[in-house]
């Protein structure tokens, strides 16, 4: 069918239109969330060639109103595009007459849609204050104030104002095409326009993308424009792009433009500061809270702005929403927020005072004077000290060992209408234990049982700790037996306190019995193994001590530390086992463990006897096992960074705190690469805690892996990957970047091109490992389904950590059907992509 253009009358203020009846077309189905404005514009319509043109006098006038625009919005149609506007204009009559819903119903739909959009905005409200939680404010969220913030006014030429017809046509085509393409295609299209396009043209395209809510496309168009040699910084456009990125919670892109504005010597607008802070607060990513504090501080100190009350409260709420042990480091920032509220004359919510006292009570050194000042300010403003404040004050007095003030606060708590929290009993036990009254602490513990009805895990931990430090053996053992019968967990902290008491009293038989009991009831950690190792060395039982040390070294979940190495080294030196002592010394040098000063004198004597020539310092070098583990981790998503000259490279080990597999794997990886880690990634002396994120030193030895896996700062699959896919590599790839579904199938995550994925799949097939591939966004998932997962498991099981085998083992019973139904990743459906899927055959599923 051929078409010709028909110009229609202009739109009136009351939004009426002359049109003929055409079928409604949904167009590209892209979402359109903004309303049409009331400005007049010339429209064009597409009619089948040969159709009779209606006389405007005889045409029917159809009142459209806001509800018709709402229907267009809900249908997901883009009417900003000049080419598609014609169909929408001429189809409004059919749309309006075929709609059975009243205006009230349409307004109800709109209210629901606006509510849904508001629900996507930051909700940083938290639950009611408890021992490990923060506060809830009655004031609105900072995100609700976005509509009151004014960004710089922005004007751009309309398309019809351009003099050249060819330029208008090309820009209209670009506005239509660019939002529908992937980033790489978008850049290629823009690169092809370099001969004629200028900054004014690109600005119009970016603004058009923002108008139709294709903000991601607008951002990429803007970033492409910045890289051109004719670009001149536009503060208003940069602010507009940054604000829209922040409103979509894309804080990294918003921050990128924010930094560009500052690098140009300009101060970002108040809206950009506010929106970026809210975007950081809404992100559940580690480190975003610190960045939100930085932007908030710069908003006041650099921009000289006066943040709204809701922003102060939202940031404070985020600071106190974490457990007290981690929130205590934000005390200075919380005090700065209170200072700003008072300076600006804003209302100070009562939870600000409550939260500050709560933070002060968790500090290592209690500032009683500041707590007294805050309590005085609360009284002046008429705020009563509730249960939460009294519990925080009781915690502070317990840390200082002030029994008199603690008991006075306890009496105030008894007068409260609310029930007594269990934390208050625990703080009373602590304060009496500090003044040497363990029996009074036991009396409080029994009183807690009568008052609450049962004791919590924390209460058992505290009373066993108090009695163990007081060396009340019988009472501690009785309570430990009671704790075991209760079925509460975890038991490990109490076992540690009990074994330390036995070690200090030289009751090594009881210590060994407690260690055996711990093995039955729970999985001991490195601390318990170290206590037992100290006991064996102290009693001269070096054979068993050597067995325990080797067991720790071979266990990926436990591992050895500087403490355990020094313990076994001291035992060898004391018993005259100089050859074994020399081996431990070499191992400690390789891992860069510190040697106790008390052992150095005798160690120097032993080395002088057995070594005529002093060995040179051991140069860092990856072992074969370390190299294979590193390849597996890189396939699973391990990140590397290189300096500008690509001489030195850093490896970032990042494990998920929410993953049970990673919580076990982190200790093993930390031990494997201990000698390569920087000083900040090593635990402090005497600590067995391993962080979830640690980093190696910058070293040229990693150059080979950086060139193969991260050649240009982006992950790629090496061409020689078929040579490196050993069973150990596959095992660590599975543990770090894999997943076992509920049906027992095994999935491996991988990033790369389709050609790279095909190469990996062919290599796996050569090892008799059939698999299918599914694409989810930018990530490919390689799935071993049914019996194929059993073959994969048999191949990798020898290299899977013992503590992870139950979690990662392929379930043979669940795999008999060989299906992957009811999973988040279905290999029976097409890949998630904007392009058409293509088949790679039976081995590879549907890729795109």
C-alpha cells in the first residue's frame, strides 16, 4: 500500500483535532511516561494513497482531553517522533470512541501508575530501633523532594527551526533509530555521521532521548559528543543528563558527569547534589554510603547549598540502619548532620538525638560529657527519654564498668511501660562482671529466664564468657551443657571461651574433650584449632600437633595463620626438630608471615648450623596450583587492574557476603595468595577474620594474565583457553562463579563474545562434557543439565573444598528427569536479547 502525507490543522488549547478514522497502531511499543505539552505544532498524517481528503468543515471535532493522552502513555507509544506522530494523531478518534472507560476510571489508572513510579524511588526507611537496627523518621524521604528542586533552564532548537531539509531528515532518522539500538551499534551509527554532524545536532538528539525517557541512550549520545574535538562544555545539558541518570538510580553514570562538571571548574547544581546523594543511598552496594556522605559534605562545603530537611534525615537514617558494630564509625558524620540541622534552623527530629546517643554507646571510648549534653538538649526540647535511649545509656555505663549509674538506669527502665529488652539484662551482666561480681551476673541471667521465659543465644554467650574468665569451672560447664541441650546456635563462641579457660588452667585433658565435642556439634574455625594446637605443643605432643597443623593447612575452610606457624615452629625448636623447623621457616618466608621475636634468637642459631650460605630472599612466583586457581577465578569474573603503562597489575578478590559458598571460599583464597596481598588486606595481629574483599600488590608477574584476560581493561576469553581448562580450573570456576540449581543442574557464569563462548563449549565437549548456553543480558550461562552435571561433578570433585561438597554436589536423584524447569535461567527459552536468537547447533543452545 502506498501512502502520501496529509497536513492537519493545528492543535488547539482545548486539545481538539480534525481527523479521519484509522486503525490504531502501537508503533515501537517503547515506554512513554511524560505528558504532551500544550504547545502548538504542525503534524503530518499518513493516509493510503487514493483516499479522499476530508473537508475540514465537514470533519468531526473530537474532544481529546487528558484521558486520551493517558491511554497513549499507558499503551507505550512514542508520539514525540515526527514520523510516528501522524498515525497517532489520526487514530485518536478511533481510540477515543472505542474506549469504554470514564474519565474518573482513567484518572484512577493514572494515580496507580504514579504510585508505582513513586515506589521505585528511594525508600530508606528502616524498622524500629533495636540492638542491631536503626531508626524510622516520620518525615518524608529525600526522594520525594526531587520535584521541588529546580535545575537550570534549558532550551534547544526545534527540528523545524533548522534551515536545511536534509539535516532535518537525518536528525529525525537518528532520533528514531538510536534509542532502539545497543550501545555498540549506537556508537557506530554516530561515528558514521562525523562528517556533517555538530554539537547543536547532537544536543538535540540527546534532549530528544531524554524527552521520550530513553535516558540511557541520551547519556551515551552525550558521552560520544564529549569525545569529539569540536565539543564545548554545556553546563545545562550536563546537569540535565546527570539528574536523569540519578533519578533512575544509575549512580555511577550520574557521578561520572558530576565529576566532569567539577573538572570544568563549575559547581554542580543543587539538584545534582541532591539526586546523586539519594541515588547512592538507594544502592545496596558496599561503599555507596560513604560516597553519599562525601557528596552531602561537598554539597555544603563546596556548593554552599542548604540541603532540605528530608536529605539530612535520609542520610542520618542510612548511617544508623546498620548494626552498631559497623555504624559506630559514622559518628563524626552523624554529628555533622546534627550541626547542619541546628545551624540552618531546621527541626531536629527526636530520633536524631536517640541515634546519636546510640552511636556514642558503641564507641570504644565513651564520651560521657557529650552524651550528657545530648540528653540535656532532649530535655530542653521536651523529648522524653524512652526505652531506646535508656538501653543505649546502659550500654555505655556497662562499657565503663559504672555499676551505680547502670543500676540507676536499670530502675528507670523498670518504670517504662514497655517490656524490658533482653539487651538490658546482658549489659547488666557485663557491668557486674567487670567489677568482679560473676555470681551477680549469674543471678541476672537466671532473672532473665524468669522475666522473658527463655534465654537468647547472646545471653548464653555472655554468661559463659563471664564465668570462663572468672575461672568458675563447674558453673561454666553446667551452663555449657544447658546451652547444648537448648538446641540454640551458634555454639562456637562459647566453646572458644571454655577452651581458653582450660588452657589457662592447664587442664589439657578437658580441653581435648571440649575440642572433640566441638567437632561433633559444629564446624570449628581456625581459632579453636589454634587453641588446641597450642595445648598440644605445650604438653609436648608434637606428633598430634603436626597432624593438626597439616589438617589445618590442607583444609581450605580453615587454613593456617601466622599464629599457628609460630606455635608449631616453637615446638620444633624446643624439641630439637631443626630440620622441620627450617621447613616451617621457609614456608613462613614464602607466605610472608611474621616470626615472633622470642623465637628469632634460637632460630638464627639453628640456621647458622645448617646453612653455610645465607639464602637470598625468596622471589615471588606463582605455583602451578596458584596459576590454575587464578585461571578458574578469572573465568568466574575475577577483576584485574593495570597501570597506564601496563607494567604492574593488581588482582581484586571480591566475594559476596550473601553467598554461603563464598564465605567458605574466601579463607582458602586468602591463604593461597597470602604472600601476594597488600598490607591492608591482611588481618591484624591475632585476628582470624578474613575480609570478603582483598587486593594483591601491584606486580609485573601478573602481566601474562592481564594480557590474556584483561587486555584493554575489559574481560575477554583468551584464544588459548582450550589449553588451560583443567579439572582444577573448572572446579574453582564453579566455586567462584558457578551455581547449582534446585534441580541439581550446574551452571557456570562467563562473559565474552559468542565466538569466545563457542570456543569454550567446544573445549568442554572435547572433554565429554555436553552443555547448553543461555544468555542473560551481558552474561552467558553454561549449563550442564541432567546426567551431564554428574560427569562435570566427577571431574571436578577432587578439587572442590570439603566444606563445599554438600552445597555444590550434583543431585543424582533430582537429575534423573534431566530437566531445568522452574529455574531462573531456562535453557528451553530464547536468550534475553534485543536481537534475534541464532542457533549454534545441538551443543550450544540459543545465543544472541
